[in-house]
């Protein structure tokens, strides 16, 4: 099973690469599969490739749900 998580583009590095912020972790990814990407955009990443852009509202809603799931999972007996 694969889980794709929205990440925020921090900087376009050129040559089809961008720097992203994934929950405080920075990483360079390949954005060459997308027509346009700009700093501030949210993208879905799969094995190092941005495969789709998301609107900000949808990305933030998804991230909030994932945080809620993580919080609930940490509430042990």
C-alpha cells in the first residue's frame, strides 16, 4: 500500500528539481512530471516525484486529518 502526503514546495532549484518541506523535513524532489510548480504550491510526492498539485485548502485539510490520526494513535491506554 502507498500513502501519498501533501508537501509544500519551498524553492524551485531548476533542472526539474524543487526543495520541499515535509513536516519539517527538507528534501529535493523531481517536479518534471508537472507542468508548473512554484514556491508555496502543495504537491503529492511518490518515490521522489511530484505527481500532482493540490490547492492549498485541500492540502491543509488533508494534513490536519493526518495530524489528528497521528495524535489519536499516540493516545495509548
